[in-house]
């Protein structure tokens, strides 16, 4: 049980079911990923791009999907403590 509470704050759901959209139309997979990516957490604007394009073509979402792990309590998750290289991928480096 101790492991669950220690590990849990670093884990976010795998981006394979949910997409969050803020009141401005900006889409992101998880607001918790913002602690790692800052404003780069937003993958696009639903007012300017079809949701299907954001969902299937997002570099950020596809990167996170490739890093998912199976957690015994939470199912498919991504450990955001281990995605610091995503910032470089997202910025095209």
C-alpha cells in the first residue's frame, strides 16, 4: 500500500480514452502533465483543427501512448516523472 501512495502522484492515465478541452478550446490529455510540459501540454485547438486530427496526429499524445505502463491499481498509466524528454520531442529537437 505504501508504494501506491508514493508512486501515485507521478502517474496519469494513458491518453487512449480521454481528451480534455478547456473553455478556450485548447485540448490536452491531462492537466497534471502541465507540471512537466508547462504550456506545451496543449496539443491543439478544437476550434481550428478537427478533434480526430488532434487525437491521432498529436506528437505529444503518441509519445505518451508509447510510454504507457500497466499499474496494478490504476491500469494503463504514464509516469510523468519519466517524460522529461517529451519537451525536446514536442519542440522538434
